[in-house]
């Protein structure tokens, strides 16, 4: 059994040890060069992340171009870049025109998930490094095609499952490796939200000036089914299957992915999911994705993951509970880590009884709200040849498959199985 560590020892150890021991990514860039960034998608998250990039690696990057299909977002993004970085970026409505700029070294893609596949592959073919938000792709097959393009390109790709870059989750992984919780066969993961009756989940505010003339509907649709112009679908795309997997691929993938990271897992063997649209069921509500979802996963190595999500009550918040035979690690709301030994009413072995409870707070102990800024920094350092990305496409695909399994099970009402050899889903 590994030596138990007190709280001070936890803080002394570097959560980046795994990265330091990994081989560095190959790159032709010099360590002192700035990375020219082309930014595709400057909506709600993209606009906020312009600031995250500056905080992560401000002296090492320059945002030289931005692209969006809404002129209002382009104007706002241009102003944001001028304010933060002090330069005026080129602006585009068509991402392919941005990719044609040979001075751009890397692109950050923060668009609806149904566009991830075409944009990522086009960026790799244009010789760009890529930061792509999660999920890797809208389907398992599209993710597999991205993997092939990535391996062929030799470029650096980071998938936006940012929990892997959180110091709290790195500590959780270290504690598991040190034997602090013993064998772990069960994890409970949950994500609960709530909002006022007049503010349904993912009904993002539609800009007052948005209309068919300043919103490029055809470019937004991309490979999706052709439909008449619809402001709801454009600005609230997470609610529709054509553009999103909903809870499964927006939220669940973060938690299956971090379970993989902490416990060294990959893809589940089976999944069964159920739920539905239970809130905000007004007559004019056209949502398709559920606001309540539960998914049960079994893995081939005697491991079980119990996932639940509901948008009608936020009392329990967000978190994962790693339930080991000798102890429990909880990471809650991406801000607090708790370790509690399993004392078995005093009957636990002496080495387990000797373990002290631990509480770490992300902001207090690491100066982090979550892993987002670290994750972007890791990507830029990888482009500069200083680190290896912590979430490359093969890892992103594993996380995405878990999400797609839940989506397929929910839609079909059947249990699904992942065929590792064929790399396909089968319904049971």
C-alpha cells in the first residue's frame, strides 16, 4: 500500500508530472515565436474564451483572424480582440477563407457540434494546429474520420474536455494511483441545474437585431438537414438533434471523460439511457433534446458508472464520486475535492484508519476556477513544442463515444454495446 499523504504533501506535488514525463510534441516553431490564431466561432463561449486565451498565454499568441456567421458577433469579436490584444483581426463569414491564410498557425473552433467534423478536417488539411471544443464530432463515424485526418496531418489537436487540465482532478488521479481509495468499481456522476420559469435551459437570448440578412443561415446549417430560416435553431442550437446531442454530448462527456482520466478507463462496454423533456412544456416549446437524462454504463473490467442530469433542481450541483473499497474521492462543482477513508465502523485495517480526511479548494489552493485556462495554455505550449496535449483526438473520441452511446440508447429505447473490434455500436 502506498504511503498516505497529508494535505501539505498533496500541494507540494506537481499535478503536471505526467505531462513533464511525456514526450514533447514536434514542431518547427521556435520557443520565442508567437502563435498566430484564427478563431472560428465567437458566440457566447467563443467571445469569453478570447479572454481565457490571453490569460493562458497572452505573450505567446496573437489572434489575427476571426470568423462567425452572425455579423453582430463578428463586430463584437473584432472589438474584443482590439481591446485585449491591441491589433485589428481580419474578419470572415466563411471559415474556409480564414483557413486559406497561410500566416495562421492554429485555429480555435468554438462552433455548434454538427460543424466540428468539416471544420476540423479542413483545418488539418490546411496545415493548421487545432483546438476543437467537445464533443469531438456529432457522430462516432465523424469522430473516426477526424482521427484519420489528424494522424495523417502530423498536427497538434486538443479536444476541449478541460477537466483533464484541472489541478483538482490531477490530484484525484494521483490519490487513486497512490492507493488512497483502494479498488474502485463504481462512480456516481451528476449534473443538476435549474433556472427561472421564464428562462429555460439553453434558450439563450437571441440578439434583438438578429435577422435573416445578418445571420448566414446556410453556412450555419452546413451538412445538417436543410430547413427554413429559424432564429431559435440558430441561437439555441443545443436544443435540436440536427446540431447537438444535448445533455449526452455537451455535459455527460465531461464526466465520462474525467472518469476515464482519473481511473485510467477508455470506452464503456454497454449503456442504457432514459429520460425526456419534462420541464418548460409550453405549447410553443419545440425542444427535442431531453432536460432529464440518466445513463448507466458497464465496463468490461468490472466497473460501473451511474450518471444523472436534470434541469429542474440544482441542490446537488455538479460532481463525481469515486467510490473505492477503502475510501471516497468527491470532486464537486469543479471547485472542491474531498477525500474520506472507509472506516467500516472502526473495522478498517490500520493503514486505512490512519488516512486523514482531505479538502482542497480550486481557487484557494491552486488559483483556478476550473481547468479551462490551463487547457488552452497546454494547447499553446504544445504548439510551441514545450508540452504534449492532455486531450488529443483519440482521447476526445473515447469521451464522445460514451456520449453517443447514451444518445442512441435514449432515442431507440434499447441498451447499446460498443464493439471494440469493429469500432461500432450495436443495439441489444
